[in-house]
C-alpha cells in the first residue's frame, strides 16, 4: 500500500508539472497581459501623471486598462485615462510673412522635431516651458518662449516673418518689388523739401525786395543800419532757402535716376534751376 501511494503521488506530481509546462507553450503571456506588468503600469501611470509627464502616463494607463488586467486595476486605469485626455495640452502652429500663410516651416523644441510641415493639426505636449524654433525655408529662424499649461487645448502659436526675398508685395492694387517701393521714399521726401526751399526763397526774396523798395522811397541814402539789416536778413533767408531747395531737388533727381530700371547711358538730370536774389527759373523735363 505504501509503495502504490508513493507512485500515485509521483504520477500526480509529474502530471501537474506536465500541465504547468504545457500552458506557457500554448499561450505565452505578453507584457501587457502579465499581472506584474499591469501593476507596474498602474503605478507608473500615477507617478508620471503627478510629475507632469502626461503623454508618458497615458501610455501606461492604456496598458493597465486592458481586459487581461485585474478588474480593479482596469477600472481605475480607464477612469484615469479618460481624465488624462482632458488634461493633456495641445498647440497649433502657424506662420505668416507679409500677410501670407506659410506652410513650409519646420518647428522644433531643442533637439526634438515637432513637425516638418505646418498643416494646422494640433500637437499634444506635456505641460511646461518650451522654446519653439520656427524655421521656414530660405529665411532666418524665429524662436518663441512659451509656457504651456495643463488642460490648455489647441493653443494657437503664430510666428511672424519679414517679406520673402523677391516676393512681390501688393500696394494700392499694383504689384511691385518691396525694395522698389522703398527706394522711392527718399526721393519723394527730398523733393518735398526742395519744393519748400524754393517756396521759401521766393517768399523771402519778395519780402526783401519789398522792404528794399520801401527804404529807397523813404530814407535812402540815410537809412539806419537797423533798417538795412532787416532787409539783409530777408535776403539771407531767401538765399539759404534756395540752397536747400536746389540741393534737395538735386539729390532727389540723383536717387530717382539711380533706382530707375532704365539703362544708365545718356542720362541727364531732368531739373533745371536758375535763380538769384531777384529772379527764379525752374524747369522740369519729363515724359507723360
């Protein structure tokens, strides 16, 4: 009897070992369905969520929310995962140049490339401080320092860039290169100063002539030095105004001719100014 019982125990033990070895070979547990993995994901998900690593926490909570995990773990992970989805912030990148949207722009944060092409899609990030570098094709990069808060969804981050080189800018319904538009600013200003200078010359010259005529009829040749000085002052202001006017118009002509796309050969200044204290002659030649 003792011998049979011993054999029976050995047989049962062998059977049990055989069954125990056969089960793993039939269905090896994966890390996602292993009980230990469920517990690890359960704990890591909570720790990462509390430390602000929300994207990493979501990965762990999705693992422990699988059907193979124990029910109480699965229920907690499902609840936390749903809460986490509302906490993860997201941003939408945009870039503009001269009131035009740009799409060929790389956006990175440190060494991490967030997108190689702006397409208007939201990008999820962990909360925290970021230095976003916008790098458009053929232009200098722009960096923005941004603080992203937990739960901040679809925040728009736009980078502004200067006009693209050789890109026509529309002004008053016409398309002209931006440099060509700016090149006309200085000649216009100088031309305006020149006109004011010539007007000042004409005005003070007329006042001087009037005062001189009055002295000739009233006190000449015994006029006082004070009376004569008043006439001289008017003529001096007229002369200075003339110099300013002629100089400004000359400079305006120079810059206009320099920026003109026409050939530079056989050019001459279209302005002709001839003036003295008593007469002013101003002519302009141009095609209309």
